[in-house]
């Protein structure tokens, strides 16, 4: 056996556990899910068939199709708002906060991560409610005469999500920003670029890997989240995870739940394809 | 060295297998509603029998049966289920028949013994343990109690944005049916379709459609003033802190829910399961179940009245049960196709 073959075998030995793990806990279950998505429910019985009936139903049944639209709308809104808020925050921490306090600043920024996700969502319900802290404060300072409805709306869902994902994006963008040499900005200034042009043409493009990595993670976590829209959205519009839970929890319609899950995975795959060129972690 | 390691692993594996078997043999595994997860309810039974009761919550009969179907034979000993679904489960061979003298129902409220629902082919398969009402719960300091005697007021516009709808299609569609003059036993596919506009109208008037916890929270915090589908199971547990929370059975009537406790045919622990059923339907178990931390409800066994305080009985409206029992109807009992049609309507309503 040549040295090259020995090296290949050794490399295979190193990756084999990860490959086996992926096969056992991702590929095989995924294949089962795809097969199940081709089955259908008759009464309370799951009948294994091999047709696209469930997929057809998802795209022709308004209440199911709306789940895709609602999920995409909320996810895109959350991702955009989170990026817009996280970038300046990351920039302030990376450039305006003295180096010895940056770790503390990052820790404070991610502090809400330490609380349970469910507890955090319920906390927002108490803050955003008509009798909640926010309304009491706005009415107390005379900004509002009577409470307005935020809780149990899409706005509440977006607020709950943004609170969470700004932290995530701040981390990915900050880790990108601190790797940038200040010489880039100096060189741009030497060449006559204005502050705006330096930001637009130099700094921002160089932080795209951090933005895109965070945006992709935000997209994946947001579009697949059940808790936040369930607690804060008031069930006034259903996202895909909520529809999946309805199929599983109430109808026992595992084939339809599988078909919805496959579509969810396809959307995530599309998001990955759209951002893949920036998703090189070593650049973040 | 390798021999020693092999021996150690074998001994460890054998030990783990033996303890697992012992652990499983001593446990009672129960598929339940959330009121059965209260340690105060389970503890006396566990201490008396020196066992542990493992509970898993589920919501909706279809989901419960799906869990049974996915479990191994013998995984479950006890199942708590809508009384109206006991016969179906028995017919499908899921439940074990109970000895005729296992539970004495002579002190039960007669209307909730529901022998027709708890038996199949002359055999008893379930015992009613708790009941209550899906009706209208409201904040009496913010809502005209007289309005709550007539369900059509909910669609009048007067309470738009102040209503929460309990997120369970069976009782709420049943209530909308009653408002439309359709008895729950007459709900069929055509009747359900006739409820569509009224259901959408309720969604338009509602602030939210929410589960038990979110509904309770919304009512308690003043987020909403009315809960459609609510009843004593929402307000009684909050009565001490929120005495203004009230509920009524409107003129059109309301729905009566009742839950039964059953023993699984595949249980390998039927003796203990039977003891659990006796405990939960006895006066002490009934009183603890009635005031369980998740939700309160009337005990099926009136003998529990001896164990409950006056304040607890007042919160449960103990003295008005005779009137309520006459004026309320049982849950709809849809077949598989009608059940799916009702769920489709519910999903359509949520997406409006």
C-alpha cells in the first residue's frame, strides 16, 4: 500500500464517525420523512402511497400555502431589521469601546441568551400586552391616551424574534469587524474617499461574510421557530412550524407534516444556496 | 487487561439491564391531561404504593392515539381521555375492561356516570373522573354579565378585540353550533359548513386564539375580557387573586366536557393501574384532581365534597351543578372524516 493510500485511509478513519453520525441521524431520518410525505391519511389511517398529493394540497389549499408566505414574510422582515440593528451595535463595540471592555460589552449584548427561550417569549408577552410595561410607560409619559394593540400581532412576533437575533448577528458581525485592519479605512481616506464611501465601498463589503453568516443563521432559526409566533402571535396567522405542529398534534397527519417539513428544508437549502459564497467561517 | 475491561462492561451492562427492568416494573406510566401532572395529586398514591407515576401530557384524542400507536406494547398503563371517546378506544382494542365492581359510582353525579360512553359491548372500559363546562368566561368588572347570557352578543361588535378564543376546535365549534341552534349531536359535515361564516366572524372579533395557559394569562392580565370556550377550568384556579373573573352558561346552552380514566389493554401492570383508577376516583383523589394546579374542574364523585373547602366548592359552583348539568350538552363526537373537516375549518379560521 502506497503512502498516499495509507493517508487516504487514515483520513477516512478520521471522518468516518462524523459520516456515520450524519447518515444515522440526518440522512436516514430525512429519507424516511420524504417517503412519509408521499403517503396520505385516510380517516385515521396512514396509507403509504407514492404520489405528490400532499405537496399539491400545500400549494392549492389557501390556509396551508399562506403558512409558507407568512413564514417567509416574517423571516425576511426579522432578518433585515436584525441586520440593520446589529451592524451599528457590532461596529460600536468593535471600534468605539476600549479593547479591554469589549469582552464585557459582548457579554452584556448576549446576556439575554442566558435565559430560557420560552421564558423570554412570555416575558415579551407581559411587556407588550395592553396592560404591559410598555403601554403603561407610554401612557404614563402622555405619549398614548389608550393602549394600542401590539401583543397577539405579527409585530409582537417580529419584536420577539429581533430581540433574539440581533444578539446573534452582533456576534458574527463583531467577530468579522475586529479582524479588519484600520489601515483599510486609512488607505481609503488617503485616496480621497469620504466617510460614507469608505463605509459603503470598503468596510461594508469586507463585513459581508459576517453579515451573511448571521443572516443565514437567522433565516434558518427564524423560519423553523414554533415558540415565538405561538406565544406572541396570538395564533392570528400560522407559520409553517405551527402548521406542522397542527398536523402532528391534532390531526395525526404525519404525511402532511412531513411534506411541510420537506418544503421547510427546501427553503433553508435555497437560503443556503443564496448565501453560500459568503459562508466561509474562517472569514468570519 | 482487555479481558478485565470486557468483564467490567458485561457486568455493567447486566446491572443496567436489571435495574432498568426493575425500574420499569415498579413504575406506572400514564398518558394524561395536564391536571394529572400535579405532584400533589400523584404523591399520595406513590407513597402508598411505593411506586413512581410517570406522566406524559397530550392534547386531543387523535394525538393520544397516535402516541399509543408509536409506542411499544406495554409502554402505557393508564390513559385519561374524553369520556365521549372511551367507547371508540375500546372498540379499537386499546383499553382493558374493568371489573364491574372496581369503582362504586353510586355517589357520582348521575349525569356524568355516562355509562353509555364508558362501556362497550356491556363491558366497562372507563370511569368518569372530572367534568366541567366549555362556555363563556369573562371579567365581570369589565363586561356586562347580562350580555354573556346571550351568545349572539359576541358577534355584535361591542366586544371586538376584547375576546380570546380557546384554541380547541371541538368545544368552540360546538358552542358556535349551539348559538346557531344546532345540537352537538346533530353536527354533521353540512352543519359544520354552515358554521363557517360565524366561525370567521368570531375570529374577526377576537384578539387571539390561544391555548390553556395563554388564555388564562390573557384573561388574568386584562389583555382580554372574554374567553370563548372558557369556564370554571380557567377561572376557578385564579379565583383567589382575581375574584372578578366569572363564567356563565348562556341561554343557548354550553358544552360539558368530561374526562375518563382508562386502563390500557397492553399494560403489563394492570393490578397497579386498577389501584390508580380506584385512587383517582375516590374522595381524596377526586378532591385533589378537582383542584389540580393545571386546571380545576368538578369531581365526578360527589363524595369529594367532603374533602373540599367551602371556598373551593364556591369557585367550582358546587351548588349550581344541577342546573348546569341540565342545560349543557356533550362534546360533538365526529367520525374520522368529520373530525378532519372540523379541523380544516379551524385551520382556515386561524389563517383568516
